[in-house]
């Protein structure tokens, strides 16, 4: 059902956008026909992309004070908003079986060697951009868990992450570890969610608690909001700034199919992470791994389980039939 639901939502979003664009085109054609039927003296030239509002003449000088407004400005805003909503619909999709669930890895029945690189605590000047360049060079999509405070400070970097097609997750506003009331937890998550959407157009459906804290109120609230809570199966410990070889070996030792690798692009000096990343990618690829985002990882498991269930149901139906 998850894949079919996503297809229906995509088709519905595309249909709505197509309808609006068709209506816009029809309105433009109709407007041109009406202008063509007007007497020549009353035709308003369409030499620019602006049109005039009803005339406003200065009573003293007789000067035309008509304000100029962009042609179809309202329609442009509607289409822009619709595109944002369509983008949110597609990027915010989460298979129902993962809503409100906490996992550190995803078990794939096929044992396919895929793994998700994840980066926490950004966006961050310098390190995030360097990591994006490395990922783009290797044609890899990753998952970035963003914190509200640096997101507010460096929105343009977050836009680069979204523009490159990476998944974006919620990592709270302040990155606090202490126990919180539900009201505080709600602000930490909701304010970050709202800013992610405002800046990137992405409606995130995945959450990672700072420090991996599961019992301080944040995860409880995130689950109520149907977030998938993404932990990790391989910890690079790059927040301690180990040497590059130590960092690389730690990731390689703990990596496994369906796993999630914890790295950081923000929160401090991440130069060692930047240096280690090409080696991590190269060595994992040599072991046969492919890289996916967390939403892709979840969808892979969802699809495989659906296919297995359909195959099992087909086998049972065949077994129940009586041969002629």
C-alpha cells in the first residue's frame, strides 16, 4: 500500500499542478483574444511584463499616477506555492509501518549491501559545503539532520543540501540533552520542522535525538507526531576529533547492510570528517556497498516486504486449488 499511496499522491500532485498551468494558459489566451477584439485605440500594448491598474490621475497636474504591477503576479504566487506543496508531499512521504518507530538499522530480506551516510548538527559553514562537493563527486545521496539554530544562521547552506537532492531530518532547535516537558519538546521539534520547510520546502518525516537520548521527552513527542526516529549502527565518534585513520576504521568496523553511519557536518571543527569521507566512501564501495538516504532505505524494506507478502499469498492460493 505504501508504494501505491506514494504513486497516487504524486499523480494527484502532478494533476493539480497541470490543471493550474492549463488554467493559466487558457486565461492568457482568452485575455489576448479579448484584447484583439477591442478597438485599436483601446488596445494596451503588451511590450512589458507589467500591466496597469485602474487610472489614478493627480487632480492638480493631470499626471497619470497609475501604479505598475507585475502581469499575473497572483497567479505566479499560486503556482510557486503549489510547487512547494508538491515538493513537501513527495519528500515528506513515509511508509506507514515506520511512523512512530525507532530503528538503528533496517533489515533487508534480500541482504542487499546498501548503507546510509548521515550527517548531524549542520548546516555549518565550510564543512557542509565541502561534504556536499565530495558527495556530488561520487554521485551519493545522504541524510542531513539539521539543528534549528545554525539552520536559522546559515539558511543558504541548507538550501544547497536540498538542491542536491539529499534527505533532511529534524535534530531539534537547541541540541539539548536534558529532560524536557512535552511543551518544550514540542517547541524544539516543531520550530525546527517549520524552519526546515520554510527554507528548503522539505517536509521532513525523520527525527534524530541529540546524543541519542531516548528518554528525555523528545523521542516520546516525535513518536506522537509520527516521525521515524533514526538512530545509528555505526558511530564514527568524529565529535571527539580522532585521527583520520581511526575515524575511517571505526566506520568500516561497524558498517553492515541496512545500517546508518553517524557522522557530523556541524557543531565544531569537522576537518577530520571531511578528510576521512572520501576514504570511507571508497573502502565501502570496494566492499560492494551502495549508498542511499534513510527514506530510500525504509522504502526498500517496505517494498521487499510487500513483494514477499504478495508472493506468499500467491503460493497459498495456488496450494489451495484442486487440480482438475
